[in-house]
C-alpha cells in the first residue's frame, strides 16, 4: 500500500505507527555500540595463523628430546652439590654437555644467538651446607628489530636433580622428569628457534640449584632486576615429562599452566584499588596464561592448556617465583597428573613398586607437544609488538568506558584491539579492532559490568597479550 493512496485519516494513523515503531527501535539502531550483543558480533574474524609459527612447531622433534633426557640421566646425579669437574658423573658433566649443545644451536643462528655460563658463588643456605659455585647455562637469541630488541622473553628448565635427600650428592638422581624434561624442551626450542628471526629477544635457559631453593633462577632474576632488563614474560617448564599420573589418569593432551592472580610484588595502594574494583584475576601472569591458552591451542591442535589459577601447587615452588617477586610476569608449565613415586625418590624397588625419576616413565611425544605449546607462544610474543603500556581507564560516572595508553613506537605496529569479557569469565571472549589510536571509548558499555584489556597488533596480525588497565587518577572538577 502506498501512502499516497491513503485517505487523510489513515495517513495520520500510519505516520503515528511509523513514528512509534521508530521510537521503539531507536536505542538498538542508534549505532552498534549501544548494544554489547552487537559488539560481540563485530569481533567475529579470528586472527589468521602465522606460517612461520606453524613451521617451527612442526620442527620440534621428540627424538631430540629423548636423546637429551637420556644424556642428562647418564650423568648419574645432577645434584647441585655433586661433582663439578668429573667429565662423566655429576652436575658439571651435565653443565658442560648442555653448554656444547646450546652452542650447536647458536651455530645455526647467523650470529644472533650467544651462549654463556652464568656462574656465581652461592652462600651457605638451608640446602647448601657450604658455599658452592652454581652455573646457569643461558642462550640468548637477539631480536632483529631495533625498537624491540631490548624486549625479552625467558624460557627455562632446571638441569639439577635430587633423590630423597636434597643434600645427598652421591646417590643416583636421574631426574628424567624433574627436570630433564623441562631442560630438554628448552634445548629443543633453542635448536629450532635459533634459525628464525624474531623482533624481540628470547632467552633459553637451563638453571641449577632449583632443588636447593630456586637458587639459579633467583640469581638470574636478581641480576635482571639490577640491570633493569625488560623481561616481559618468563615460562618455567618443570615436570612436563609424563602423561600418566600416579592416580592412573592418562592424559597426553593437556598441560597445566599455573599463574598467580594477585601480583607477588603488589603495593598497598595497588591492593586498595584492587579490593575496590577487582583485578585479582587480571595480573600480568594471568594475562600471560590466557595468551598461552589462546596461542598454544591454536598452533598445537589437540593440546589443551589447562589454566590453573594459582601460583603453584600446594607446598611446592618453582623457578617462576623469583621472577614474579621482582615484578616480572611468569608462569609454570607442569604435566596434568604427577606421580610422586617418581619424584625426589631414591631409585629402588619396594614391594613391587619402582621408585625413582627414570626415563622409562617419560612420554617423549608428550614433552614435544608441551614444547610446541611453549614455542608457539614464545614465537608469537617475540613476533608481536609489546603489549600496550600505561593503560588507563577513566573513572568518571558514565555508562561508557574510556581507555587510553601510551603509543607503541615499533615500526611494524598496525594498531590496537580492545578485548573484554564478562566479570565471571575465565578468558577474553570479545575483541574489537580500533586502528592506530591511543584512546578509545566503548559507548554504552559500562566499565562496571565487564573487564577490559588492550592489545597491540602488528601488520601481519601478530597480537600481544592484553594489558589490563588501572584506574586513571580522577580529574577534579
Ligand atoms: Zn623441579
């Protein structure tokens, strides 16, 4: 029916109806930004996969990992207090072999990877009866972009081991899982990744003294802090060797990633803010865990990253802690179900049960998959621009959310993405590309009702982890 054909009365009635319908639909049609549902739909396009990451993930080889573990086990013991100059037995033999293997990896890097022994004297401590020399083997693959090269990512395993007593330097301590598995994964990543060029710097590290009280990683983290190194993320791989737990569960498709919620180095004013508006679930370590879940599961099909929202297991610790305590984002990778008969035990057969950390209990294919989850995440971190810095959220009374941050000066930056999720959700559920700007307002979405983050994106679509905003100081008026 055409309006022109209506009589006057019908025409007025029609116009009233049209106006009324228009009024009803106004809040929904006045721009997609008014409706969170519309915003959710606007983020539909997922990032495309990075071909280099797909390739390096395929190059990680379980046979190399097995070879490393058997070699480390052949040192008899790698107790930090054991022999340092015997070429066959003790931690010194393991140290020298690892140094040589990292050098072989470096030889493939076109001069970009350098290997050093970071040696220091550890003073007497609870598990160190007399001053002892400790050595971390550290391979650094320098970034290739001048603005990104100082940005660092560290991945570690500990090459020391122990049997039942942490100060028994004589007993056999094969440490095939704890932690030859983590050390072998790191060495294999170094071998593969040395041949690739990343924007930022990656450090592959085998540390000593973990069983003596996280001593090697503490020293590294302390030096890093002293020298003000920009370590944006640290992964420790510790007990990633077995897919079969002491509970009988066989789970070769899952790895736990432990991340702390409240920052270990949180200040009292920061705690006050957190208690007021939340954020106990949004520490840098937790953003890192979310990032690993997103990237690792995308590049390693079949692997599930099981985020555990705690710093570590009950009564246990790991090499990520000294980093966390010094303000660096760090997480721990560990197999899903541990077998305590195979950790910190003298090798023995008792009532038909085999105790001891032997290579026969390792699953080399599983370790390779965990290494792939690590490698894909590290590669994405080092390809992508730095996560946005100094992200602030305006706190005035408004139903919009205004975010701002410092400009990222990296040459290949394309822009930024806002991510958000429901306050009870574990992972970011939505994202919106906003271009190369340093502030953005989400209209009609109240900061009170969601958690927001900002991430950087480069021209190839590589994305940084999200930065969680802190409330901007309130403007006085
Ligand atoms: Zn360990």
